[in-house]
C-alpha cells in the first residue's frame, strides 16, 4: 500500500484559501476516482472537489467553516501500490508516497466500498450534512435515482425512514428542541460578509420614485399575446434593463466600480447587469453581460438562463462575477419601498417594487393607473444626490413612454 496526499489546488483568480463547506467522506471510507470528496467555498463560488485517486481515506483537514490555504494538505489516501494517479496539473506540489519498503497488506474493503456514488446537488449534500443524514440511505426519485430536495426533506420529516413510513414515524417523533444553532458557513457566510462590508464602508444614498407603467403593461401584454404556446412570457425586467442601457449613456458614473486599493473609479462602457436572484443557497447575483448588445427577447432569454443556472447551482464563476450595476426585484413580494444594499465594488443598485393598479389624479381627474415604485441606492461618495435623482427620473421617463426604450440616442 502507498499514501497519496492531495493538497488544495489553486482555484484561480487569485484565490489563496477556501472555506470547508461540507465533507462527503470521512477517515476509513473507501472512495473511487472522481467521487466528490468535499465542497469548498472561495470568494467567488462553491466548488466540489473530486477525488484524484481510488483508495481509502486516512485523514482529512479542516472542519466545516474552517479555512484551508491553497497548497495545504487537504486529504490523505491509502492506495494500492503502483496505482496512485499523478497529482493534477494545477496542484502546488507533488504527492508524497510512502517508502518502497512499506508493507503491502491485503485486507477486505470497508463496508463503504460497496456503496455507489450518490447523485444529488451540492446544496442537498450540505443540507444532508447539516441534518446528519447519510445520503446512501435516502431513496431518490430523480433520473437514475438522483436524490431531489423533496426526497431529502421527506426522509428527514420521516425521522430517517423512507417516505412510505414517514407518517407513522411522525406520530412518534420526539418533541422539537427549544432552540437550534446553525453554523454560518458557505454561501450564507459570504453573503453576510459582503453585506456587512458594503453597509459599513459605503455611505448609501437612497432614492425612491413612483412610475406609471400603464403603457408598459399594455405593451408587455400585447407582446406576450403574440407568443407561441409554451413560450415564456415577458416580465418587466427585460424592459428595465433596456431602459437602463439607454439611461446609463448619460450617467456613466453610475455604471462603474470603485477600486478601493488604488482609489480609482473605473467607468465601464459595456453594461453588465447583475440580477439579484434568490436561490436555495441564499442570494446570488448572476450576470447578463453586454446588455447593450442584446434585444428585448435576447435579454429575456439570457436573464432566464443565468438566473435558473444560479438557482440550480450550475452557474459558472464567470456568470457570477463582473456585474457593473445590479437590478433587484422581490417580484410579487415587492412591497412599496425597499432599501437595497449596493453590490460592491459597484456604485449603484436599482430595486423594483410591486406594480399594482390604484387611483391617480391625471389632468384634474381621478383615474386608475398601474403604478410601480423604483427604490434605488447609490454610493454617495461618487454619485451625487442630484445625479442619482436625475438618473432615476430619466429611467422613469423611459418606462412611462416605452417607445423611448427602443430609440437610438441622438448625438
């Protein structure tokens, strides 16, 4: 037998360490090559680390919530002599092996060796870890036995029993504890860290304006009425992005990043719109790149694609970074006013509240119009209050007269 040391590889983009989110193996487990060992979180994204070899786990480094440096020992395997794979190309150091005189002892594989690799999402693996559930015991109803979220939830509700006996198990389930402690790790830790830093370091200037979207709603319904059966309907968001593209030509200071280390404002010509998206793992901001190059329909398709990828934890690192301004909407929960937190290093975020019909005075007469509020925040260090208000007023004009959204600016 020989030993194989797997070190945390360089995960790119200047990553120097990663947080352990969840271990999927433990010392004594037999693993196959490419089996998922651990989920780690960098400052950019969650990453599943597959096994480079087949063998038995001797030791692991780091508990969930702890940081491990790039190049540090992550896991040690015991492998059959002569079968250990070479370290991956991006590994910071070659694997150490035991001396040639190390004894080779044949022993029956541990019970875990007979298990097949469990098919499920990283989010489900984390939930199972937090609940103390062995996924090998959870029946999966997805394709090829893949464990879906509802499978895991049914198993947990059943007290660790298959769904068929869940009701019976619930009758004898012990009383829930008086309190529950949940360690803040992974995506939730990253969200907490970034929100705290943004609110602590950025003086937010909030500006709220109501917008009459009656004409926009009529256009939206008209276009949706022309869709073929089964095609996804347009929401307000693609129109808002098109309007933002128009407006930001006159307000480039709002489509910018602040580089605090160099004390430099970076204005961007391209409009890379971040779309704040609620996912099972928490808030993520997938990016629609170069929105100024896309049509209304292309924007709608791309927004659906990146947000769905984020919800399913399939978004790439590039799809979750690089936005220059963020759009956030709570949909039907939009309320009347919100105070969105800036997605640093950006300097502006535009929030969309619920649209609803209400009585409005127009030309001295009361009439029913469809109204919607825009609740936005700006970095007051670099965007003056006047400019912030002027930008939202320009956005309001585009949305209230939607033909302007599709007009090329006159220069």
